């Protein structure tokens, strides 16, 4: 599903910063992997490249069998919209839209009719137990509810890949465990999932932990998430 | 359809932002229009004050020769006749209307009251040439002139001496040098000259049996500069010298006076004022544009986060740009027009109040704020266009930012 070959990325500032130094990475379809690393290890940059939110300098990136390189802005937008679902640490919900409208937004950019959009959005909200909260605005929701709204939004387009950037970073440990459980459930439906985190408690709940250090993959740890007690403390 | 629903939702859900942006625009246009109207009111006031002298008027009056010419001696008085009038009316192209003037000095009496009066026999056009202002009734008209009616227009100083306050002199008969005239109008005083009366030229001509006229008044058109007027005066003198056989260099034979100086001065003041108003208006417009542009720029900056989120969710830059520009177009148009109408209403009401205050006063400073609707529309349109452009450029920059950076923008 995801294949990175010798990806290099340098930020050219006052001091050129070589953040990714020839990353080779392969994520199978339906796999759930996490990327761990200290801040500055390049994990956010890697996620941005995976999410086609940023470009890379050299190497090749294949997503769902397509080479992601030198895409026009519109092509990138289309591919993001149809292939990838994002979950962010800070939720990134639009404050003046209701939960339902936030979930329906990606479909708007697919030119799905309003009726169909709202119907689909409701379905996904229901799935995450937020049916009663559909007409609420983000500032009326708790952190866990917000993250569930953003998960519904990520899934509503039925993407191939879910990219999650510290999805539990802004949540307490109990809510974090709930969110991770939902992500695992989603993963069970066959969606490929990449989670960036710096918390070991999160990472051990994925199939593979990719340890990133100073722009290179240091180690890939194979996990058996089914073996751990899902109720154990995350933090 | 969906696009418009999105737009209106974004506007109505962000009521405060929409209102503040709109208010800035309404306010900018409102102030611009009110100040332009006030400026125009000032121009109107000044122009009505100057309107007594607002056209260039010539007077030719008789004098006596001081140089012998073609066998004529000196001290011969030169008077004008019907031939001169015809010449002016038909052969001199800059001359507008001509009124000869003859006069008779005397006393006007009504019942037991009397007043000294200087009666001029003039044609109806005299009123336009000399800007005679009527307080009551009318001036001499063509019918009076044609039928040599015994009618008279007196000025306010004569009225005040002959009639009690509140008693209308219209229709009353006054005696002037033994002739009864019916009063048809009361005029305002002309500058400092007191005790004037006007009767039809033909009437006074018959009564006094004059065929030689003391004075000719006429308006001129198209003499814009000092040089123009000098050339014109020279030409007139030469022609009159030819008709009446006097030396063209004899400046005391006839006197040619014009309001040229005052006229040119007035025009100069006018042009300066107009320029001043335009500069003020332009400065207002610029500050309006700056204000509107600023608020649009800030609005877009505020939305950088939202732009980033939308991009991450697969929005194309073009569609984000289109909705931002459409939103700003809607806000600026609606609120721009609100500001425009409010401005015009205030200008109108202000004008009405000022007119009321001045009603019935003998000396009026006619500050009536007026505004050219075309300028209003143009200024409003310009502000709208600038507002939209001011929204467009930062929006274009904002959609160029990478989604991640935009989402993290604080």
C-alpha cells in the first residue's frame, strides 16, 4: 500500500537541515504501523510526505500502486481526498461547522450531493456513538468526542490509508485508550493505518513500530498487539 | 447551489466577523459620501454667494470726447441708439443678451409716504444679465415691454420706506414723477445701491421721449481669459468709434466696463474649491480603501487554519480561493450599498435641516449638501473592487502555504 524508496528531504533555511536521509519503508495493505521517534527525528516530516502534504527531494513514493511525485496541486488534492484520511493531534475541526458538517466536508470536495453527504456523515457519527451530538459545534464537545468526530471525518470517504499524527496527544489516558480501541476496530475492517506517536503505550498497540532517529530508520520492531492487555494503562 | 449554500453558511455562522468586516466597509463608504456631500455643500454655499457675479457682464456707458476727430470738436457726448443694440445683438458673436438702460431720477409716493427712487427703463433680460434677485412678485416681462405697460419693480429699500411691514405692495400703485405705476415685484438690493426701481424700457422711453441711451448692458459668453477680454474690449471700442465718429484712442468717449476681474477671480476660487473637494474626496477614498483592505487581509489571515484543514481534506486551492473571494464580494457589496444609502440619507436629511434653518432669513448661506449619484456609485464600486482584491491577494498567499503549516498557523 505504501512504499518509500530512498526518500530524502532537506529543509533549506539559514542552516540547511537534512531531515530524512534515504528512508526505505514498506507498509502492506491492511497493516497498522506506528512511527516513533524523538522530536526532530523527522517523523512529522515523514507523515507529511506520506499524506502528500509536503514534497520530497529525491527517491520514490508509491501510494496504492501510484507514484506520488511531481503531482500538480489539484492531483495532490484529489489523491488526498480519495485515498487518505487524516487524524490530527489538535483535531483540526472547523469551529463554525457542526459535527455532522465537519464529517461531511471531505465529501463536499468530492461533489457528493448535500443530502447524500449528510446521510453518510450521520452514519459515521452513529458508528462512533455521536448521533446525538451531530448538531453540536466542536467547542461544545469533549476532547474524546472531538477526536471521534475527526475519525468519522477521516473515514467518511472510505480511504485506503489512515494517517494519524499523535491522535491521543491531546487526550487523557482513559480517552486515549478508547481512541486506540476505535482505531484498532477500524483497522480490523482492512484499512491501512500509520500512526505517528512518541508514546510507547500507543505504539505497542500496533503491528509494527518503526523507530526513527536523526532521519534514518533505526529499527523496526514487530509487535503482537493482540497479546497485550487492551485495558492496560497507556501513559 | 451547493457552493452558495457553503458561502452563506460560512457568512451566517461567523456573524461577528461578517458584521465587523461589513461594518468597516459600510462605515468607509458612509463617511466618504457624507464628507463629499458636505464638501459639495460648501461649494454650493460659496457659489451661491458668488452667483451675483458668476457670469461675465459688460456695461457700456456714454462719456464725452476728449480728442478732436474728423472735424468734430471735443466734449461731444456720445450716446447709444437702436443701431448699436442691433449691432451688438446680431454681429458680435460673444454677446449674449442686450438690455439698454435709460433712467429717470425722482420720488416715489404711496399715500402719504415717499422715497427717492432711481428708475431704470430696462428689458426683461436685464434681470438675467445683472442677476436681479426677486423677493416678491416678478420682474418686468416681455409683455410689459411689448405693450409699454406702466408697471414697476421696486427694491426692498423703497418698499420699506413706502409700506408698513407685513403689507404686500404687489398690485399697489405708486406715483413716480407724476406717472402711476402698478407694482409687480420687489427685488433684492443690488450690492450697496439703494432706491432702485425698474420699469419696461419701452415705457420709460415713451414717457421720457429718449432715443439716445445712456447705458447698454449685455452678457458675454466664452471670454475665459484676461487677454480674451482685452481683445474684445478693443474691438468694441473700434467699432463704436467707427459708428459714432470718435477717435478709437479716445478712452473717455465711451466707457467699457466689465466684471471680468471679479468673474475671473470667482472662477479661480471655484476651481480651487473644486480641486480641494476632489483632493479631500480622493484622500477619503484612499483611507476607505486602506481600511477595507486591512480588514479583508486580517480576515483572511484569521482563516489560515481553516484553509489548511480544507486543503488536507482534499480541497483544491481554486475552490478555496473562489469561496473566499465570493464571500468578500458578497460582504463588500451588501454592506457597501448599505453604507452608500445611509450616507445619502444623512446627506439629504442634513440638507433639509440646513434649508429649514435658513428659511426666511434675508441673508442665506446656501449650504445644501448635494452629491452626484454617479460619483457615489463609482466610489462605492471602487471600494468594493478594492475590498475584493484586498481579500484576494492574501487568500492567494494563504492557499499557497502547505496545509500543515497553515493548520499550525497561529
